[in-house]
C-alpha cells in the first residue's frame, strides 16, 4: 500500500531570533501471560544532539485544552553556550513537534492539530536559520518522540503513524509505503517471541538499515527489530536475570554519532525501572544498571553527546547516564523543568517553562546546584489557534 504525499514547493525562510510559528496477529504456540498495561510514552518535550548542535522541543504558552499550547524549537549551536529560538515559521504547531536528526540537518515533523489532517515536514541544514518544506506525510504522526527518523546522507525517512503502522519514504519523500504494522510484525517469528503489543520508535542502524521498536508482552524480551534479508529479526539486548520476569517497553530509540542508544522501561507501577543501552552496530549492546523509578513515571527523555541519556520523572527527579557508566542522580530540578539537554561529560541544561518564558539552568560537571544562565521570552499568540 502506498500513500502519495501532497506536493509542496520547497521554500527557504530566514527565521528571526524570536520568530514564533503561528492484540497481536499470529498467536504464539503457548499462551502469553497476563500483563500490566504498558507504561505511557515519554512526552515530546525532549532534546537531541546533532553535528549542528543540541536541539530542544518544548511546549509553551498555556492549556492545551484551551488551545493555547504552542510547541517551540530551540538550538544550542555547536561550540556555543547559549540557546536561541528557531521555531519553523508558518505552520501550526499546537499538536507537537517530532525531531529527527540526519547528520548536520534536522527534519521537524508537525503533528496534526485543529483542522490540520496531515503532518508537515520541514528541514534545515544551517542550524535553523532557514527552513525548507518537504513533501508532507499525508497522515498523523504518532505522539512519540521517536516517531520520525532520517537516514543521514540519503534523505530516506521512517515514520510511525497514529494507530501503529510504520511507513518508509524514498529520498524525495513523495511517496510513503507501509513498512510494517504491529500486527504484521507481531506475526513474524521475532514478533511472536516478543509478544509484540505496539510500536513505539523507528530508527536507522549506523549502516542505514530500518529498525522498529515496541512493547513486548513476553517477560524479559526487548522488542527491537531490524529489517534484514526480507524479514524482521530480533536485535534487542539481553535483559539481566533480575528483570527477566518483567515486561519490557522500548521507551526511546535513536541513532547517534556513536551508534544507537535506547531507553528501556522494565515492569510497571512500583516495580518499574529504567535501563539505557548503547550499540555501535545496532546488534551488540552495553547496558546500564537498572534505575528504580520508585513508583514514578518517565515524563521526558533526552539524548546528548556520546549517547548520553537524561531523564525526568513525574516526581521531578532527574538522572543522567553515559555509555559504560551508572545512572547519576541530578540535583533537584528547577521548577517548571520540561526537559534536560545533556552536554559534554556529565554537564546538563535544564529547560524550565513558565508561560512564554524559557529559563535555562546549567549544572556544571560534578556540580550539586543549578545556575541560571539565560532567559528567553517567547511571544505567545494566546487564542490565535481557536
């Protein structure tokens, strides 16, 4: 099945410093044990490291119910300590932004909102100074931070849609074709061993092979699948014996300059914990020790240089982990922190939102406090989307 995107003329637009953008098929041979509901996906508040710098998407303004929530995009350019607003102009962004890094370029997907029924895709290759409209995805992107992926150097893309299907596009992105659905993937041998319930992320391996990830109902099984030789093969890490009885959800999966990084949620409720994992080739993984959530829920997860992972939970707790290291707890987060942006080493910026004001707080390497380093006032057009 194919879906042909609406044709849009590509345009380049300079962005002023404070511009504002207005169950499973194929049943296994043995019964799958009853499981708890999968944990919710982390929010679209996130940050992503690319060659151009660190990008952060946060929701600002007011209540989403009153249509006053506006998503904003910021960049901390490579080599710079300061952030700037680079939200693409001209497209309604109330539905949320999904970021996909492709080398120095960044593609931003806009989730539908209001009367918008498709997902515009806009690309920049100069750190957000100018944007070009790509042919849009004629469907709704899923509300997941890894719902969009770009293959560096080729322009090929993957997208997860609302309802679960994954689609792929050639470099010109004029035609999207179905890559897999949760049902078709669950019916494969790898999917049956996982007891695949839903898809949560799409990515490319370092060699450019499509990867899909999701929630497994087979305890101790990680649902990461690589498309190889015309079939889907399991490619997730082995889970420690202490967590072998827990259901595993791939909460985040992304490609970094060093390979691939994933964030796994093991279990649910009071037994839930997080594990980060890193792979240079998409098949051999190094796992972090588990981080108990103590009954909290993951709300935001971000990736920084070297595959660094930073998380925020519903209790306002923050932690950071790098490849080969244990989780390091962060000092109590500043009020209103929407997401964390890891920097070199164990440094991190906390991006706090209060209405139309973004306050950036920085934790130095090994520091025990946060220092306010920047305030950005964003003009929010309250009521303009109603």
